[in-house]
């Protein structure tokens, strides 16, 4: 998704004033936390996984959280792909 598409969508919903762009990279949790002046635990990250049937899932988690392999397998019925 391009920033232009994201901007148009957020403007349509009345949230265009919530977009924040930084002069420094925010590509990782650590960099994003530094850019906004907070701790990594307060950053929301999105992890994507492809299931064996070809569908994809997105998991949102705190920046300092890790995926528990046993819980992932118990919920989705398969090991997570790397």
C-alpha cells in the first residue's frame, strides 16, 4: 500500500491529522520507539504468516512480545513458517 492510498483512506475516515512521518527510520520496533520517544513495549508491531492452505494471517502484538510456538501451533493447528 502506498502512502498516498493510506492518506486518502484516512482522510475519508477523518483521521488524516493522525499520520506521523519521521526524518529518521521507524523500520524496526527499536527505531520506531526511539522516533516517537517511547519504550519498545508501547509500539504495536504486525507480524504476517502464511498458513499451509495458502491463506495469510496478521498478528498484532506489543513491540517487545514474541510469538509462542506452542500456543501458535495449538491455535492454528500447524507450526509457524519462518
